[in-house]
C-alpha cells in the first residue's frame, strides 16, 4: 500500500513538473510568436504613383514624354539602376547597404550620440531601405516615432525583397528637385542622356540631390550643389 502511494506521488510530481515546464515554454515563447505574427502582418511597402507617358526608340533613347497625372516627371527604370549612379549613391547614402538588414546599427548609435549632444535631431541614420519606406508613406517627418515606424517597415521590406529590388524602388521614386522623380527622369531632364550614359560627375550629382531636393538641383544653388557633389 505504501509503495503504491509513493508511486502515485512520484507520478503526480512528474506530471506537475511537466505542466510547469509547458507553462514556462508558453510564457517565454508566446510573446515572441505574437511579435513574429505582427511583424509578418506589416505591409510590404508599395507605390501607386503614376508614371509619365513616354516614347522610346529601340535603343532605349527617349523620343518624347509628358508629365504624369500628378504633374511629376516620373519615368519607369529603363534598364535597372545605372552602375555609376549605384556606386555614388551607396558611397554617399549607405556604405553598408549590402551588409545590414534594413537598419544600420553603427550609424544608429552614432546618430543617437549626435542627437543627444545637440539636444535635437541632427542625424537620422536612415538606410536606403528606410528611405524607401519613408517615400512610400509620402512623409518627411523627423521624429523618433516616425523613424521607429520606418525601421520596422524597412525590416519587413528586407525580408520580402532582394537588395536589387530595394535599390530599384529607391531609384524609381526618389525626388530629384522640382517635379522630377526617379533616376531616369532626372538623367533626361538634367543631362539629356540615358542613365547608362551618365558620367561619374553626373552620377555623383544625382546621388546627392534626393538629400535636399527642395534646396538644391541643377540651376538652383549650383555652388552648394557642386560642393556637395565633390
């Protein structure tokens, strides 16, 4: 009888420990599961802006075009992101683009330090992926909550698309001053040539334009633009 009671107590204790461990597993992993589900519920950024109507010859040269329905010069990429523009853009905007997953932690910590020292937002540490997220939202706020939202969307975007697709989104929708949007439109409007034919100097000029499109562009604050490009 005593042996039977002892055996029952051992089995009961084992069952209790098993239930306790299951509860612990649920306690520790349920929040992670919920967070993961919410992450994948985030929308992958998309653009619905209209493109200009354009006529090209068989070599890809632009013969004629007119502004899009929103009065912007916005042309779809004709042949991917131009090599020279890509190199200049990454050197100026996001040197570690191919190494991070949407958020550059080194740049983020540096920006936090600078902002604390200045007691205001002087550096945003936005990666190109975060800038794509901001462009898709149509907002240009410089607040911590906005940056946090852009960072989350950037992580989601990096999960869904390749680096090349993200670069193409940026190159197609970045502002280049006035009503010029996208690298193709900028190359034709400012230099009257195909994106693949721009020089290194022109590529560097285009790389810095989206940083301050309302402040500088060819024909406006040219000396400051030249300094920025150099």
